[in-house]
């Protein structure tokens, strides 16, 4: 892979995350991963998943039923902000192992499974559009373009996973996020919401550093 092909996906991902206007659109993909993380952990911990909504303002909500306290609900709320970064780390590992097509097909499969639980039109359109892009690249693109696209996906998830944590704390400081994941965790665990924001930050920044270290030699 040429030097340009190595660095272009990282630069493009950085532009999508750092540019305010573009981020307003590209952040929807991070929201899909965020809510998907809530949903997956809810199912894995035995909660009943009722549905997922993805909104045009890039917010989302995952509704599940079960005990209002306990480890299961803590893990569910914890999963949202860290899932995009952990997915990015997993994508980086697959790319470095030259498992590009399995990465693309796994993403399509996860989006298809998530689509079943989407409960609003915008959410359906967002998931279908994202899945269609992944499918098109995996089916029609050359191996070189697939590799470049997989690099972009990994970088975008790693970089895009960090910014929402800062945005979350900014909203909390202005009193605009009383029902955020961090504040829900604070009510359940009696641990201050700021501590949970710091946990999100440690995981997302750590994933970026580790994933970046894996990808940069490419």
C-alpha cells in the first residue's frame, strides 16, 4: 500500500470528526455504534430489548426492561460511549491482520441485526444507508479500495469515539444533559457523573492511542 493510501484514510477521518459542519452529519454513524453498544450489552446481560431510536439531531435512545439497578444496567449505560472506540480498536486489529473483507461483512451483519430493533424512520434510513455503503464496498470495490476503506472505518471510529465524550461533559457543565449515561450511572452507583465521564475518556483515548499505534506502521 502506498504512503498516500496509508495516510489518506486517517486524514479524511480526522476532517470528518474535527470539522463542525461535517461532524454534525458524520456523527450519526457514531450514534449508531453508541446505541448498538447499549442494545448488545442489554441483550448479553439478560435484559429485554424493547427498541432503538436514532434521531436527526444525532441523539439516540435504547429502551430495555429489567431491574433498574444492578450490574446489568450499569454495564448497559457504560457501553454506549465506549463502544465506537472499542469497535474501532477491533477494526484496527482486523485491518492489521489483513482481514478486511471479514471486517466489512461483520459490520453489515451487525447493522442488519440492529435494523430489526429500530423504531423510527430516520433510524431505519441511517442504518440502511450505512449498511448499503459497507455492502457496496465489500462487494464491488477492489481489494486496494477495500483496504483503504477499512482503514478509514477504523480511524473514524477511533477518532469519532473521543469527541462525544468532550461534548457530553460540555453539555453537563451547562446543565443540558441531566439524563446522560454518566448521570444515570451516578444515580445508580452513587459515583459522581464526572468520574464516569473520566472513565469514558480513559477508554476512548486509550483505544485511540492503541489503535493508532497498530495502524500507523501500515
